[in-house]
């Protein structure tokens, strides 16, 4: 997974290019030994004159030391290596090749130090703050939802309670109305009963009176008849006979 | 530098030259090191300037910095586990250093320090030393059991142990050559096709049209090189994390 599939192809390309330069290098008789230190007395081809300035005698020693590390030296060594068909990367005669590794460790060490102490902690802090903030906001949202749910439940509760109360009061009102109606009906019935009883009493009295009158009239009529027919005037016997006759017809008792 | 006397010179771009005048010459400070310093400066700038607001809602640079942070963190924690957090700055520095080295090298006139085997091998040796020291510090002498898996038949030891040792020691070699070869190959190809543009383009009116082809190839190559620059930095970081995993957990 890690290796680029084209890398071997590229490496082959690079090698082919290196090989294609080989004939050019073959024209040189010999490549100078890669010593890394070029003798200042030995003339550098075509570069000696411009890169080693003429120095005063007193500076001679320092100039020699200095000249050992002139740009010309590096360029010359690099050119030699390139002419020899080598890659500059493999030119370990050039002191810069190793020197850059020393500097690499210094500079990379600096980067690790900076990263560990100055570059990464702020990022970690920001990410942590953001995570906390999001968590807190989510908590707040959850709380708000719980509150809303509680409020909704309370509302539902109070609605149910109100409905129950309303129904209770409706039922109470209905019961009161019913009781009232029953009471009134009862009173009405009582009054009617009383009136009926009174009327019956009155009817009874009227009938009694009427019956009394009938008996007298019947006795009078019977007495008159008996006197006219038989000439007997026995009022008591007639009364008794009438009473007996009425009782027999179940009228005299009333 | 590209075409000197009608020849293709694809390798002189890798030559080391001292910079900073006589002081640089005295301490062997080459343009390679100058680019390393530039990379470190840019990384520092990205993180210091990008993170200056420390905003809850990040801006562009802060997003970039956070994305890089979380990407490398994911690599380290994903491979090593939470014990690996201690090594996160090291892997992060490696990833950024290689990534910026590769990316900076794609700019015209820039130098690619990751195209030097000495540099990549230096980094790989650093990884090798760090992982070995971590393994020794965490496991002491038990670390050497890494070279002989538990439960293997004893008579296989003369075969297994040398194989394991060689594979362990060849880690920095493969790690460094992979990055080096990728970078060199890419830059050589770029330089070769760039030379073609100049050579064909110098042929007059026909040549101008003919040069369009290598130009198109180079445009495609640059896109590909950006991919490779990122991929190789990722590979370097993830292999380091895998080695650290082995060091922390021993298999």
C-alpha cells in the first residue's frame, strides 16, 4: 500500500538517463580522485583566476585556508562528479554532502522542538475548546428539549385536569338539575294527590248528601204510596223497609 | 542550467552550492540547508500566524493547520494507539518537514532537499534510532525477543533471527531510498521535458508548436509531482508510525 507503483519505473528512467550520460564521461581521461580538498597551488581549470583573489603576503596563510573552501572548489568538485557520470547526491567528496546532514539534524531538531512546544499545543487547545463547546451546546440542547418535554407534559396534564374538572362540574350541574326536577315533580305530585284526595272527599260528601236526600225522598215516596194504597201510616216501618231495600242494593250504606 | 550546449543536463539541479557567502562556506551551509530552514520557517509561520486567533470557528489558514494536525494525529493514534501521543510531535515534524521539502522543491529555482539520499537517509536513521531507543526503553532486554517470534520452533532460530535482523536493519534503507528515488525521478523527468521544450522551441515556428507536447507533459507531471510530494510525506509518516507501533507493542 505504501509504495508508489510507478517508483520502479521512474527509477529505471533515472538510471537510463544516467547511463545515457556515460559516453560523455568516457571522453575524460580520468576523473580526479574525490579527495574533497583541492590543492590551491594546482590550477583549477578555467576558474583559478576569478575565484582566488590576489592576497597580501601577510594574509597568505589565511588565504590558503580560505581558498580551500572557495565556491570554485565546490563547483569544481561537483562538476567533476557530474562529468564522471555520477549523481551529485552520491558525490561524497563534496564536503557539503555530509555537512548538509549535520545541518539537517540541527534544523530538524529545531522543528521538533518548535512543534512540541510552540506549534502543536495551541492547536490541541483550540480543538479541545471546540470539542468542549460542542459538547456543552449539545448538553444545553438536550436540557432544553427535556424542559420543553416537561412543559408539554405539564400542559397536557393541566388540560386533562381542566377537562376532568369541567366534566365533574357538568355532572354536578346535571345531578343538581335532576334532583331539583325530581323534587319539583314530587311536590307537584303531592299537591295533585292532595287535590285528588280533597276532591274525592268532596265527592264522597256530596254523594253522601245526595244519598241521604235520596233516602228521605225514597222514604217519603214509599210512606206516601203505602198511605195512599193501604192507608197505613207507619213511618218507622217504611223507613226500615227503605233502609233494608237500599242496603240490599248497596246504596244505603254510602 | 537546463540546456547547456544542446545537451540534457538533468542532474546539475541536485548540486550543492554553499550560500551565505564566506560564513556559509566556512560552516558548510548549502542551499539545501537554506531550504530546510525556509521549510521550518514556513511551517512555523503557518502554525503561529494561522492559529493566532485560536478561533472556535476557524479561518482558512487555521483550518489548514488544524487539518494537518488532525491528519497526522489520526495517522499516529491510528497506528500506535493512545500511547503514541508522546511521539506525535516527532512524527508531525517528520511529515511536515518532508511535505514542505517536497512541495518547495516544485517551485522554480527552488532546491529539493528530499532529493538527496544523504538527507533522506539521515531522517531514516533518525527514525531508526528513535524507534530502537523507544523499544529498548520500554521493553529493555525483551526487545530482542522481537527478532525471534514466540512459539517458533527453536531449530528455526538460525534462519529466523538473521532474517528478522536484516529486515529490521534494512528499514532505514528502504525508507530513505523510497523518498529519494521518487523525488529524483520526478525532478529528472521534469527537467528532461523542460529541456525538450527549450530544444524543440528553438527550431523556429514549427518548433513552437512542437514544444507544446513536452509542455503539456510537464503540466501533467507537476500535478503528479504534487500528489507524489504529499503521498511520500504520508508514507514516511505512516511507516514511522508503524515502526513506532512495533517499538511500543513488539509485534
